[in-house]
C-alpha cells in the first residue's frame, strides 16, 4: 500500500522522538518510555 504522506504514521514507521515537559519539572521522552511495548499516545491541547 502506498504511503499517503510524511505527516501520517504508517504501519512499520518509527514513532518520532518527542520530549514533553512535565508539570512538576523534568521531561518525558515518549519513545524511551514506550520502548519495547505497545502504547497509545493521545495529545489534548485543552484551552490556550
């Protein structure tokens, strides 16, 4: 199946390396946190 574009993850694509600032300080690397397991990442921007 052809890839739609580079903005959408497809089967077999690596998840992009994203670091998120934690509210209490520090950072969370999503790729390191989910390494070796399945996961679901949901982004909710709330109110700006």
